[in-house]
C-alpha cells in the first residue's frame, strides 16, 4: 500500500520512539508500507529535520538524522512529478504533499494536521484519504490491511 507522509510525521517519528508516527516508519522499514517521495518533499524532510533546533529536540546528531533520511531516500518509491497541481492549500508545502499523494496514486496521506489538507481546498481527491498517524494505525490494523508488526 502506497502512502505519503507529511513532514510532521517524519519529525514526530524522529522525536519519539513511541507512538503512531514511529510505528508507521517501522512499517515502512519492514516493507509493509510503500513510502513515496518526490524531490521537493524529500528536500522539505531534510530542511525541517536537520535544523539545529530539531536536532536538539531529537537528541540526535546530524549524522544520525542523515542515516534515517538516507534510508528513506533509498527505500522510497520516487515520483517524478511532471506537472504542478495546486489544491490551493494555505501552506505551499502542504500543496507539495497533496500533489505527491495524487501523482503517486497513494491511498493515504498521513499527517498530524488533517485540517490543513481538508479546509479551504478548491480541489478534492476522492482516492486519497487524509488521516492522522494514530487513526491510520488503528483503522488499518483493525481492518486487517496490514499485519500487526508492533
């Protein structure tokens, strides 16, 4: 199953090893989920996670965060977006995430900020479900779409 992770999910997974965001990254690591990335989205992951304040919050070195980012780059399905689709979300970076979800034919866009992707959008994508990490873990595991790997 293809999924797109908002930057806040990657951030939270690095910040805490307990919780749904970390569990989702573990499912990606185990091959139970296919993470998709585009160059702009991966660049945002790097920008946010390698900030000095982020490293301080994570309690990790830049090399340790780079190891995770390198892993994400290695295992992710890379999507080369040939057009600009703009759902007209308030945050331009959210537009990049939604564009990736649409272009990659992902079933889920996982974010802690569901409202950012569902309010004031001029476009609606019926094939993409915007969901929180906790709801994703609860609904997908309960539905039996994935094995319980935790």
